[in-house]
């Protein structure tokens, strides 16, 4: 399988988005934040690659302004919003330039493409993980720094960066690109342009081995889902920036307009309203709730939806899976790992909690000890009014 870090990250974020993007190859327009970030990256690339006479700050800002004008054709922006993005970009580029004059750095490569070749020891399958590193610097004798630019506002904690999969994959990528480098001589840095802050980390050989194991485990999981055509949606705050909302069964019901009302839509609305009213009161008839849930779920199944909306709330169907383990195999694996006494008995909740703390290889052994998967669904109620907004983007209004 050929993949990339961004594809693996998409899978971890939402398996269904991964399917739309990587398997079905459905193209969607880039969001304005992504287009803005790409334009900033282009300006930084220009800033560091025009030697021996590096561009002045004014030239960098002029380059950014022209690129931003071209980029606006790819997104829908009001004049004030486009101007605000331009001003923000000019501000962060000015701040970055003043602190990081290009002639003070030994830049080896920009937008450096790499490939990591991995062989699964269990299946003997070969995989390729590809990607692009924003910048590679030489920072001393036999020492190097991988730099990735971020235009996002949120900065991760140091502990999160120390286990960040993206930087781990980039580290592997640089070692495969230039195999003469020593792993311990590579520094990994994220540059948060909006804050003018750079945070750094490193990886040991043991950490890189764990990265290989983690990536292979994810690739095996993807292969299993491909075989079953099982890619569930995973709603989160990131849905606000997803271009697949109108296709996703978690959101598609919201996008049905008057000309394309789904079958039995009129029948669904009162069922949802009645379900919400009953759910809000603990004194109501539980039997009727189950009947309503069954009817609503039948509708969702027939229309291939995972979320349905009313005027002031929505219902989400969530699939749950509970693994059924071979207890004796689990006992053997966890005894060898020194964790069996922490469980005391084969308690599923304790087992699920402790599995997350184990090394990837031990987690893979436990997955092989699963004998069955119990599947069930629940409906969760969210009292939030959701509209698409004037430009097609959704807006949330608390009720």
C-alpha cells in the first residue's frame, strides 16, 4: 500500500473521510484556512530559495500579495474577509522575517519529498509512506533540523509533540532520504507562525521503532476495513472544516433542500420531535421511546444516514463495538507483560483501559486474541440548532 502521513492522520481523525479522500478519490474544494496556509508556505519557500541574493522583506510581502490574489479564486470570500487574511499574512511574515533573516540559516532543502519503505513482518507486505518536509536545515557538524510551518492558532503541549506521529514519520523520511545521517543528530521543530514560537523535540531509535510498529498496525487496520468496506464517520469539531459534509451520513440530512426532500421526510420530523420530548422527561414511557428509536433508526438505515436534524436539535446514531476476548490467551499475554495482576480478573472495562497503555506489539497480540465483536447502536441527543449559513457553511446556535 502507498500512503502518506496526511492520509494516515485523516484515517485516525475520521475513517469515512479517509475513504472519501483516499479510496473513492472524491475531490472537494480546499477551505479558506488551507488556501491561506498554502499561500504562506509559498512565500516562505520564496524567502529561502532565491540565493545568493535573498529577497528583501518588501519583496516577500509583494510575492505573498500576488499569490494571495491568485488564491482567492479558489475560495469564496467577502472583500473584508479577504483583506483580513491578507493583513494577517503580511503581519506574520513580517514578524517571521525580522527574527529569521534567510542568510542566517544553512537551508539544505525546501518542500523536500521523501518515501519510507516498510515491510510488515507478519504479512510480508511492502508499504510506502510518502510525504513532504517544509524545510531541512544543517545546524552544525553532522546535526540537522526538520522544520514544519504551522499557521494554526493552537500550540500542542510538549508531551504531545514528543509523541507526534507527523514528526516521527518525517524523521524516518529524512533517514531514508539520507541514510548516512545519525538518528540522534536530528532535531524536529514546529514553527507556529501566528505566535512567532518554535517548539522542538527529538526521537530515539527505540521511538522510531515504535513509530514503524504503529504505522504498520494502522495499515493493517485499514486493510481490514477495506476488505469489509467498513469506514465509520467520526464527528468532531474538525467537521466544521470538512469538505465532505454534504456526503457524510452524519451531516447529509442537514443539506436536503426543498427540491430534494428525502422520502418520508414529513413523517420523520414529528417522530424526532416526539423522541426529543420523551427523552427530556424521565417520567415518560420508555417503551414508546424504544418504538420511536426503532422507527427513526429504520428511516436512517433506509436513507443511509447517521444523523437527522430537527429545528432545534439533532439525533446521532453511534455504532459501538465490544471485543470478546479469548480469556486464556489474554491471561498469557498480560502475564508476560506483567499486567495481569492489575486486572485481577478478565474484566472487560479494566482490560480496555489497560490495553491503551501497552506497547504496539502487545496491543497487536491482544487484537489477535479477539474471538468476536459485539455490535450495537445508540441514539444520542444534542440540543443545538444547526444551520448551513448564507454561504453554505454551518452555523451553530445554542438553544
